[in-house]
C-alpha cells in the first residue's frame, strides 16, 4: 500500500492512547546530554541554489595531495572493468539470496568469491557478509571462544587499534576477557609482538586462553614471526587467529601455511576504492574443523533434481534468522556487492598481477625509505617490512600538519593513532603502493627536508607556495 504521513490528528490520537503529551516523552529514559539536539537547517532552496551550496562545501576538501597514508586502507589501481561489472543492474540491485531458485547468479558470485579467498588464504572455508576487517576479526575472536569453551583472548598491540577496540566492544557485557600482548621495545624485533610476554600470558594456568590474535604485516608495517606465535598458541591449547592484508598474500606465506586456525582481514585493497568510512569488506576464513563456528553466509555447489549444477546457502542454522539470542553472529546487510568487486579484481589481474602489485609496492616503499632517510627521517624499527613502515620525525604531528602546505599527506602521526605507546610519539607511519610515483616520493622527501631544516635554504613563502629548490612538477 502507498505510504501516507501521519497527520497532526493521527499523532494526537496516538499520544493520547499512550498517555503522554509529546513524542519527546518517549525518550525520557535517555539522559538529556546524550539526546540529539535540534537540527539547525537553512530554509528551503531551489535546486540551483542547493547545487551551488554543495559545490561550495565540496570545495573545502583538500584534493590532489601526494598521499602516503595507509594504516589499514590502501590506494591501489582498480581496472575499469570492476566498476563496469558492479554497475550492472542484476548485481547492483541484488540483495540477500534467501530464495535460491531465483538467486542463482548472486549465489554463484558469492561462491566464486569464497573460492578465490580460500585459495588466497590457503584455508578450507570462507564466509561472506562481514562489514569490515575489524568486525571480521571480532567474529574470529568469538569463534575461538565458542570452539574452545574458554573466555579469554590475547591480542597483540601490533594489531590495528580499531580492530582491538572493536573486539573490546563485542566482548563488553559478557563474561569474555581481552588481554593485550605488549610489543618488543628494543633490538632487531622492536615493534613486533613480544613472544616472551605472550608465553607468560599463555602460561597463566588459572586463566586459559581461547585464542591469540596477531597481524601480518602488523599495524606498524613490520613482519611478524607468525609460525612461532601459532606454535606458542597451540601449545597452550589456544587457537591462532591471523589478521592479514590480502595483497601481501601474493608474496608472503598465507595463513594456512603457518598453521592459522582462523584468518581475518580487510578486503578493501581488492578493487574497492577508498571512501570515508566504507563500505568495506570483512574477510573471514577458517579450517574445516571449525566450519560449524564460522558466522556469515556459506555458499555450496550441488545439483538439482535434474542433475544440473546449482548453488545454495549451506550449513546455515535457522537461529541466524529466527532465534537471534542463539545465533553465531548478527548478520544484517549483505556485503555481496563488495565481495563481487574483490572477485572481479582478483580474476582480472590474476595471481601474477597480484604478485606484481605487491612487489611494486615493496619497491616503491624501499625507494621511499631511502629518500626519507636522506631527508633526515630514518626508520624507527629495524625489522623487515613490505610496503609500510615508521620513520622518526621530531614533533611528528606538527610536521605532518605543515607538510599539507607542501601538498603532501605524510602518512599517519602515531602520537595520535597510538597515544599509549610513548616510544611511538615521534613516529610517522608511511605507506607506498604501486600507484605511488617517484615524483611524489621526491616531493615528500624535499618538503620533509625543508621542514626539518635539512634541505635548501629556500622554503615556503607566507602563503605556503612552493619556492625555488622544489622538485620538478611542484605541488599537486
């Protein structure tokens, strides 16, 4: 039936039936300080006036910066065919495939996605429909608790802070515990998970551990000893959860190769453009032994009564839909469109192309490391990395803001991202990918040298314009 808004008389009669004087009384249990304030909206405008207003607002955005920001979301080249296929109506309008007889295309696309990610992770089972990497990691932590019937999880402080906070949110209100494993402070392994501390935490006999979570590469870009972390976890009867960056798996060992029981990660690098907050794609994979614990949608291939190939949702408990208090997870909006983007991207570039993306990003990062070191910003950690690392810059947050005037987005100041890690206070987390150019690297190094006083005497004018001595090409 068509929707008709409630009239004032409708609202009055409903309020009278409820025995209240206004709609605001419905929210009286919410503290006043937490209630939404009244929106101060301008008056009505014509379409032309509104378009002009929006253009003025958009013009306030900084665009065209040479970006070295990573920290969990990465710039990559996406072949045009990815968007072309996504925009086809049968994909763009597809939703939850509850009725397999009319959803074969959607079901097959999810099946293909799960097959590709399973091959990339070297694990048996992959599920779909997880919001992002943080949510998938939290689901992995819950899986470990369900499978082991234990209530304590250990997570490395080298796992992305947002992921750790999301797990904390998932654990809040229940009997589950989350403890953090500190980082190695000094030496060749500085910035990675402290294995001695991990062993001590696992050895607390009165507090058995369900799972151990570590990232590869970790948040600081460093490579972790994943096989050793997994060995320690398994020796204590815990499961091992690997949080991985998918492009890196073209050149690094996959989780299945070093004994991970569960793998999670963010699928955004696989053909999904950067956006302010998403939508993104949570990756979640596991072994056959844990298939009954994995939440999300599992798609299987079978045959129908006539012997024809068919795709169906499988191993899906009815609790997911009708007995939510017993469900393995809260499954809402289907992320199949983002999963399709990842599938098309992987199919388009193939295994050799993915290896090229990872290798070129690593080569650009090595070039960036050398340029920044020459400008006076050496690496903070000595361990191996792939395409992301931390450089030491005095008063990094201030320098970061000043570099914007040179047209450079100089990564992420760790004093803001990890305020509890005093050793990282002067750290800038920088990243390079296959789309980073040598010209951008030259501009970053020159501008940083100027700010650190290590470059030419020529510098910025009063308006922040580029002066003599800047690299060819100028500010983008």
